[in-house]
C-alpha cells in the first residue's frame, strides 16, 4: 500500500482529529472512513447512511464472530 500527502483545511483536520480520538482511529483512517462512507452513500442513495454504517461495522465484527449452532429440542 502506498501513501500520499494531501492538503486539507484546518477545520476539517480538527473535526477529523476529534472523531478519530473518539472512535479509536488515526486521523488519516478517520478521513478514509468518511470518504468510503460517502462513496457508498452516493452509490446507494436509496439506503440510509446509518444502515450503511451498520453494514461496515458488521463487516468488521464478523471476523470476531463465533458460529452459532441452533439446536432444536425434540419433543
């Protein structure tokens, strides 16, 4: 993976820093998350942004998920 430097306004940097701290991300990861979320929202305008956020969260959580086996009791 390669990295590139970009210029952003101080206000965006400050807001991204606050969110990054709250969500335990780096500032660049926070801005990347916002960019990904915006891209997905633009491509799926019929879906609420909160639904898209939940999908992204679920994708990250599935790596830690344990398989649930349903066992029906016989009567």
